[in-house]
C-alpha cells in the first residue's frame, strides 16, 4: 500500500523572509517613484522659468526698444501655473531676476544667469539681517535687529520706490544698531548693499557703509587724494588696505558685495567679480554696529539701500541674483 506524500507548508521563517523581501521591493519602488516625481517636478519648474524668461526677453526686444525689461510679468504675457509661483524682480528696467517656487523647491534665472539655478532671487540662505530702508530702519530678516535713525533722511530707493532709501550727509548722520553677537562675524560672511555716492565725497576720506568701532573691521568706500573711491574692507588702523580692482562710480546706483573668508576679501561690483585680496584684518568684534559710519568716524556721504549681512560667503550666482533683482 502506497501512502500519499504529505504536502509541506511554509515555515514561519520562510514567511517572514517573503514579507521582508516584499517590503524591500515596495520601498525600492516607492523611492524610485518619488525620484521620478521629483525629477518631473523639477523639470516642469525649470521649463516654466525658461519659458517666462524668453517672453521677458521678447518684450525687451519688441516693446522695450532693446533696452528695457517689463515692469511686471503680465505685460509680457507671463503668468504662474496652478502648481508653481513665479516672482519677478525688475530693477530700473535694466536688469531682472525671476524665480519659481513650489513647496520647498526654488529655482531662479536672470538677465545674467541664463540657466536655472537652485535658490531664489531674494537669497535668504544664512541671511543674518536685512535693512530694506523702506521708510524705516527695521530689520526685515526676522531677527529684529532694528536700527535707530540719527539724522539720515528718506529718499527715493534704487528701484524707484519713494522713501525707499536713506541719505547720509557725510558728517553727522548714521543708523545705530542694537548690540548683538549675531553681527560679530569672525569668518565666512558677506555684506551686500546698494549705494549711490554723492559727487562731492571729498578726497583722502573714508566712508563706511557698515562698521563698528574705529579699529573694527568695516566695509566702506576709501577715497584717495585724487577723489577716486574704491570698495574696501579693512580696519582703519591696518596698514594693508585691500581694495576693489576697479573704482566705484559717483552719483549712480551701484550694487556692492564684500565677502570675507580665511583672511581673504572678495569684492563684487554690479554683480561682477572685482578682485580678491589678502588682508591681516580679522573680524567684526564689537557687538554694536552702525550703518553709514563707524563709531566716531567714517561718515558716509550719499544714499544706502537694502543692506544685508550673510553668515556665509555668497556664491557668484547668488551675487548675480541679488544684483539682477535690485533693492527690495
């Protein structure tokens, strides 16, 4: 008599192995799907950005007489899609910056940056403070390092906004800032600002944009005996005076950036590199800072708009975006 062979079932261990394998395959599938979705979203955002930039350039060549960008996106026939948000920052018609945001993702493009770059036109990464100067001296970064005006007067800003900047008289006016260790910058930081120097800035003078005490590291304009000014970051008492390669122009708006890292200062004028020089000057040490002078000297003569302090060295593309976007 032949017995029927007994069918053998899965053991608990085998079932657990099957469950684990299925879970691994599911996780791989989900990751792959999410990756495809992310790439598709990024591609759609960048395509929308490039398409909008083309319309802006078409407007410039047709309705802008080859020189002026549109004042807003609608006149160029551009609107945001339902999923993305476009933000357009024109600056006096001569430059622009455009970014697209969806959730936590952001890309920007400008008249100087033709391919989409990660980030936004406002460049908020590691922004310590921002004084927009829009009829007040408040810090708009959220860190509440609000300034106190001491004799500076409101005037038209770089972007044409009424009461959008402050004029300094070169002798007594300045904006004092509250004592804060957030502004004590030891290494890897950047100062960004729009300025317009008066024509009569004098000779052999120092005009501070942002500084602390007399011996503190400061950012300003050093004017030589011939009346030619250069962007400079240094101590007043330091013997090395590292300055920008090219002089700054008077009575026109200029965008200036000075970055400090490992005893090297890198300068930008109007979005373009303008020298990188070594210095023995080291840090912004006092907790108290001023806009438009240092404590006791260096009074600025001209207009300052949209001053920003970053806790990092700005990249070339970030500087380009700040310049193209204009003062905020």
